[in-house]
C-alpha cells in the first residue's frame, strides 16, 4: 500500500517537475532579446556621430562649408584629438 502511494507521488512529482521545466524554458525563450541585424546597401546622411556609452561624441564625420569631407576623433572633454580634412588642390591660372 505504501509502495503504491510512493509510486503515485513519484509520478506526480516527476510530471510536475517536467511541466515546471517546460514553463521555465518557454519563459527564457520569450524573454531573450534577439538582436536584429539590418543590412543596408546604401546610406545617405549629412553628418555621422559615433557616441560612447555615456552619450559623448567620440567620432564625427562631416563636411566643411566647401563640401570637403572631414573626420574628428574627439577626447572626453570635447577637444579635438585628431582631425582629418580632405580638400581639392586648387590650381590658379
């Protein structure tokens, strides 16, 4: 008689643990944040700012008034650490 109760209890506990395990797996899968990767073939922008985790601008890609490309690498305090400026060589006649 006791053996039958233990067998029933064992079966109930086994199925209950299996059910809890399934719910746990479903909960984990539903709460995973899946990163979406977007493939862009062409991107047209006027200015590009790359920020650090605190929101400070670290890299700035822009153009000057003449349309020449320039790139700034900025330090923490906002001062320019490194600047690239490309411009056309002007030939005077």
